[in-house]
């Protein structure tokens, strides 16, 4: 199966008057996610399922990606992807997928970094993965073990132009 991990786009700075769950994307964050969405759309991967953390910035990221991908399925909030939850419990959603499916997950750092390292089979890899806001990595991994996967791509929106591919 292919798992595309996306860190939400750049978000508003935290403030004492604003709950972390309701921080939204900055203009740069919106632009970056449009670039990432175009990049994914122009790739060979076709997304079958899309899950996101229930936070506002990840929901907005998922909505932009869905628009760019012309995704026809449902966008599904998943508490397992919320900040601090580690992402690994999302596997319970993925075991019912086939190895030919492509699933896109939108989450937070550092959880998404450690989940990517787990899918690659080496938690020490996390220190070498950099998930800047809006970054994405696609991993090919067997659903029978969710480990020892291979990176298909890893890219930051800063390396894409507005036309993206």
C-alpha cells in the first residue's frame, strides 16, 4: 500500500487567546498546500482514502488537498492523528485497505515524523526526516507489517513552484 503523509501547512502562531485546536493556516500555508496538492495529483499515485487530525489547520489542509486532487471520497477526521497521539493507532483504519490502495494522512509534527520512521522500519530514521509545514512523504509499505517500507518521494513545498510539476 502507499501511504502519503502530509504535515499541515504553516499555521497561525499560538496565542494565549487562541486554542491550539482552532489555529488556521496562514496565506503561505494555503499556497504551500495548493502546491503539494498539485504535486500529488501529477504523481502516479491516486488517493483512495483521506484522513486528517480533527484540528482546524489539518482539516483546512485536507480540504485543499481534496480540491487539488479532485478527490471524490469522504474526508475523514481521525482522533488518532491529533497532535500528541503518535499516529500509530491509525493503523487500525488501514488494515482493511488493500496493498494497491493509496491513503493520504494529514497530521502534526513530531508525530508524523515518528510514524514515517516506523513505516520505514527504523525509529532512528526520525532524526533524519524533516517535516517542515506542508511537507509530504510517500511510502510504499506492505499492510501485513506496516514496517520496512520504501520512500517513493519526500518533498517540501519550498522546492515546488506555483505550477507544481
